[in-house]
């Protein structure tokens, strides 16, 4: 079975990496490729529909019907006649252009051509149903044209419900839920495994971990933050294992070994714990996480500069790195390390 994935546009490669992280985490055998900007393809013999509900940086998932490497109106019509002749029931078409590719082609005209190719081969000429179709055909126009039978469109409702502005306890610098979820997914964890955030802040990462059934543990040097995280988790009726007010050095003793550590430590010139400088703090952080994380398991951490990425390599093997542009003077770095 081939699956077609339409990604969101926040980052060129992070959505595809998140997809791979989820599938590796649940133990599915698969092959994947980022086939075009914003478009991924996964080949697997297993059903992945349940696993992909975890994805944060996804627009839609479809069963792949065909790829047109050189999209013109004639080429798309010809391949539609061949590849969509077995399509059953009524249908609707949903087309989207990605990053301005193939502006010489109208998505409206493409839908007409594809729909016409389907109807022309059918005895029933009244097959188009825009309100309640049996099948939605997803058409993606990147540097190639893709057609797939829609399985599910992403639902952003849950993420928006847990947005910073909807929490009883919040901070203006909290991660957006979609990035917190993506970081969780990069840690290759499955339901009921344990994840620790030793700088839990307002609890954004733990909210996302708990929402997909992970056993979440958190700590912070600030009692206010720990209490705020507890308040947020309880507000959304999410279970947690343990929350502690402590310095990170106490995490191994308090929590034991974790399946994953996912965290966004303090950053910036003024960042400190009880007056400690940020460089010393990050060295202690990496050293402590090395002791709390199970062997071969993953640390996913947001870092403020490349010098800290190099620092992390003194303790872990760097597997992945994604630079996330925030604004003109700030680029942050999501790093995936293996213990």
C-alpha cells in the first residue's frame, strides 16, 4: 500500500521527519521518501491510519492513486483515464498548489479534466457530489502532480484547544502545541512509554505527551511552574505520573530511567537557574539526561545556538537537526540525540 502525505508549510523537512519518527516509534516496517516539496510517500504492508492521527505537521493523508511527473492538462487527463477507471461511487475533488509550482496550470481546470476523465468512462454521468461524496480525490500540485483517495484531513481543533491562550496557566514564550507534539513524535515513543521534561515550564510538552497516552513526568526549578503545569494538565483532564520541583541534577534519583526526554530548556543571555550561567546549565543538562535516559533511546531538545548542538555531541550521538526560524534575530534548533 502506498500512502500520500500532504504536509504543512512551517518547515521544509521537519514534517517528514515527524512522520518517520511516529512510524519508527510504533514499530511499523516502511519505506518513505520526501518526493516533492510538501509531499511525502510511504510504502508499507501495515495499516498506519491510527498512528498518523498523532502527527502535528500534516494536512492530509490519502491512498496514492497516481503520480504525474510532467503535469500538463493532456498528461493529467490521460493518466486519470487509466488510473481512476476503477473508482467506485460518487466523488469530489480537492486540489491544492504547493509553493507556487506550475502556475501555468489552473487547479480548477485540472479538477475539470480529472473529473471529466472519470465520468467519461462511467455509465452513470451523475457521479460528482460536492456535499456528500463516497470518495474525495486529493490533488496535490508540487513539482509533480499527485492524486490520492483521501483517508483523513488533519483536524487542528485539539491543538488549538491546548494553545497557550486557552490554558489557565500560561507564558508568552511557550511552544505552540504543534511544535511540542512534533518534538514528542521525533522521540520515537509509543503509547504507555515514559517521557520526561526536566524544564517543564507551563507544561506544553507534557500536555502533548499525555494527550497521546504517554506516561509523562516533569520537573522545574520553579515551584510556580510545576504548580502551573499540574493545573494545565488537570484542566485538560490529562493524566500524569509525577511532577517535582527540583534542580535537574535530582531527576535520575527522582524519576529513574526514561524511554525519552523531550525538553525546551531556558535560553537567552539572562537564562539561569538560581543565578547559574546558561553554558554551565546546558553542560549539566546534557550530563544529567545521559544518566536518566535509557540506552539507545532519544533526547529531543530545543537549543538556542549551534554551539550547544556541538556541546550535546560530547554526550550523545546527534541523529537529526532542524533549524526553526523564529524572527530576524532568533533561529532555534530542534535536535534529536540518541543515548
